[in-house]
C-alpha cells in the first residue's frame, strides 16, 4: 500500500459511520429493508464493527461502520481504523457520521491501517481504500502517513540490514527525493574534524561510525533536528542482559523520527532552513571498545567520565548538538531513545519532552491533541545538575543512584546546546502490541505534534 487516498470515483461505496447512541434514530430514517438487515446481522454500532448492506437486488448498497461510544473512542488513537481494517477490499467514501474535528485524524488512521512491514515475509495491512473527504488537506495527511511509514520501516529493519552505512543510505535517498544535500563525516575523519565522542562510541563496530547531515531549504528561520542513530545498542562493555538487548535495533528510533519529521517538512515545502544531524554508530563490544572509567573530551571541550558504556546515546548526541549550536539555529530539537527511565515514567504511548521555552511547551501540548501524537512535558530540573557532575571530570555520563534517569540525561544534553532554544524528546519509538493504525513495532512519537506546532514555535 502506498498510504495514499483513492481517486474519487462513481463506484466508491458510501460508508455511514454510526455512533452507538445514534443507531436507533439513524435506523428510523432508513428503509424497512435496511432496518431488518441491520437487525438480522446484529449490527450494534460497536466500535470497529462493520456491515455491508446489499440492496434488494443483491448489489452492495451501503456500508456501515460502528463508531461506538465516546468513552470507547477516547481509549483509541484512531477510532475508525479498526473498521477500516475489517472492511473488504474496495474503495469507500465517508458518507456520514465522522465529526468534522475528527476527520483529519480518522483519515490519517485509515491510511496508517494500510501499513505493513513486509520486507522479510508477506504481510498485509488494511486493503480498504478511502477517497479523501471534502475539506481535509489530503496532501498533508498523505505526507504524515508516508513519513510515519518511513519511520516505522527504518526502526523495524533489523541491525543486520540497518547499520550506520544503511542508515546513511536512507538519508541519501531521502535527500535525493526532495532535492536536499546529504554529507557525512566517516570513521577517523571524525577525529580529524573533532567529533571525538561519536568516534569513541562507534569505533568497536564493524561499520565505521559517522555523522550524517542533511540540509534543505534556505528561507529563515533555521531549524536543526538531531536524532540518535545507535543502530544497535549492546550496552558496550557494560553489556546489556539478553532481555534488555532484544529490542535494541530500535535504538536509532530518534534518527528515524527526525527523518520522518524532515520528510513532512520537505513534502509540505515549509518555509524553513532545515538541517538534520544524525550521529550513526553501533555500540558494540570489541578489544578497542571504550571502557567504564575512561574520560572523554567532547567537541565542546567538556570532559566526560564514562561510568556506564550503555549510556552511549548522550555521548554521540553531545557532539552533534555542539555542531548544531555552532550553526546558530533558531530552534534545536533532538529525538532519542535515550533512557529506560523515560519508558518507566510514561510507558510506550506518550512521548516525553523537555524544553525551557514556554511557547514551545504549550504549542507542542496543544498540537499533540489534534495530531493523534500524544506528548508529555517533563522538567529540566536544574537542581539535579549536581547529579551529573562527578568531580573527576566536568560531566558523568551515568549518575549512580538511579534517581530521575530521564531528567539527568536531558540535563546532560542541555549542556551542549549553549543558549539555543531547545526541545529534547526521550522517546520509546516502539508499539508493543498491534492497535488499529499502529502496527506492532517501530512507531513515530512526536513528529506530527512537532510539525503542527512549528508555525507557532517558529512564527511561520
Ligand atoms: N538505548 C538505551 C535506552 C533505552 C532502553 C531506551 C530501553 C528504550 C528502552 C540507552 O542507551 C541506555 O541503555 N540507557 C541506560 C542509561 C543508564 C546506563 C544511565 C538506561 O536507561 O538504562
Ligand atoms: Zn545504551
Ligand atoms: Zn542506547
């Protein structure tokens, strides 16, 4: 599926979406034939239930989709997507029943229901196609769905096929599609050009570490996105136990999310100067791996004591954020699967974010609601700065004590962005079980909320 709308046609099936409390009054306006068909088939308008109603001659006359109760809908990200998944192959148009303020989200959910990760075995998503309803911005919804598919594909692809080199190729492909430029600093050149921490974290891996950069557009304001591209996180010498390592192909989820966001920004031709920075490495174990106790000097000149080689994300991001800051952008946004603590705090549904900018915080929280992309603000609690100061170096990459793990990681990153306006997302990037519109596996967390908040955050 291309995750696009179907072209309008005379033969698309009308779909009536019916909320459970409205079923009786809706039925009263229908023919005797429709009333008895609904009764005989036990259609109760429960959320996700569908029914094809044939005309007296036997041809499909209309299709019904249950929209359940308000209470049931608020528990779902994309309430109509369950119906979209259960409808037979064909082209449909929404004839009635979806409230105008829900239409865009439901359309997005419908397109996303068509997603399947089928690179390694045949899989299918929903096969019911939707004609874009009047009044929705079809191109914008398609851009959102296609960006989400890119993010999911990148995360779902295992590290055996998505190492730093393949992630680099993916950025090149995206750049080529939208006329952006893609550059990279590879291997020892990272040392020559002063990205020591990216090199140190990635040097033990077969594929050389790299800093990938995409640039697009030249109208102000300047927006810089930084995504954690740890293509696999073994933990390094502080090796993760098997259960914790199992999902670590998704440790480039931050990179996958910023690339999804970049794709939307470019597809919608937003008036910004976009820069995307991805430190792409594998945190591997070998004789030349960095060790606990090592002290690194970062690009910015701050020294960092390594107390846990598994806290590698903040190290590679720190050098990339320093470069971001040097470009004097109007806004820096980083996205990273940075800490297990963030997942413990908010679970897999919410994207926790940090910012000191009240305008950005409010814009993001508001945009999240209309984007079906929930976010939750966390505190850059300055009094915890002492926790990341070990004494022997400027910074500690893994404070002991286990308190506020997501906050201390965020504070660590903030040290590298100078006085820039900064938003940091500590995301999970993974959907643990299948939900309508959200396949099990890689998931975008935050990019649509950011996209919809950009006009307010950047004064577009
Ligand atoms: N990639 C992990 C964080 C992670 C773990 C994200 C599980 C999502 C799910 C990160 O590199 C890491 O291992 N962080 C450590 C930091 C600690 C050693 C200070 C963590 O969170 O345990
Ligand atoms: Zn780690
Ligand atoms: Zn990691």
